[in-house]
C-alpha cells in the first residue's frame, strides 16, 4: 500500500505558525496520516489537548475521509459554524490535503505535518520510500528497482566501493540496492542492462513548478 509519509512538525514551529491566533479548528485525514499515526483521530485529539493547555481555544475538530479529495469542502459544510469562529485551521494531513483544503475554504491554514516522501508499507508500522517523483525514471533498466530511493547515496551507476557482502555501508541492516539490482537482472537474464552507463541525473527533469497536460 502506497502512502504519503508525514511527520509532525515540532510544537514550537506549530506555535510560531499560529502566532497571533487565539481560536483554532483542527482537521485530520482518514487515509495516509491515520495509517502512519500522524493525523488520525487520536492525534487530532492529542493536538486539541496540547493547544488547549497552551491557551488556544479549539472551536472544533474533525477527521475527513480523504483530505485531498475535491469533496472535502462538502464534508466540511456541517462544521461551518466552528470553522467561521476559528482564526486559523490547523491541518494534520499531507501537503496535498493542506493545499486542497486551503483552496476550497479560502481560509488561513497552518500545516501541522511535514510531508517526507511517498512510501510503501513493508511491515507493521514500517514504510520505505519508493519514489521521489524525480521525473527521470530508469527502473526499466534496473529490473524495476529504483536505485535513487533504494540506495542511500542515490547512485544511478553502482554499486559503490563500500558495499560489503550485499549490505549497505551506511546501514548494515539494509541490502545494497545495486546488489539487489544485479540479482534481479541476473534472474531475468538481462545482466547486460547493468553495464549501461547512466548519464548524470537531471534533477530538474520537469521545469519547476511542474505541470502536466494531457494532449487534446
């Protein structure tokens, strides 16, 4: 299962972002941040208690099913009163959700979380980054394994000189990405693909800010 991976901002940063406001409405999300335990009901209630202890008036709170959905504004209509009473909306969702709610409600919003990466659940409570959305994908030549995210150094031509018995020199508990790529290509009888030199990565694969349009 693929999720937006988030971490809560330090409370000092949240307080700074809320400076000058006295009344706050808190919004969480029922998908990614609930699964990663950064913006589900338990975390929203904990934030309410924390802000109340710090003198803020919490006018209301809710956890919407999917914060980045265009139907979120309709769901929030039942909270019009508490929302209007608030000076700021503290949003405990990924950046996609924050931007969606800000656009739909046209209100002052404050993100409570930092969006870290796109991650895949690999075990109970464990998520590994699977894509940086870099726009220069080469996994067709690496057996479907992304070296940019699987390798600590993000090497597109590997392995480095520090790999040791198939393990990463930075994290000895982690399999070397390029050893995995080698084994995968060997199993597929496509080992020659590993010998192809990959040009230096274009870190601006898409001009910033990115834009995509489906041709008419």
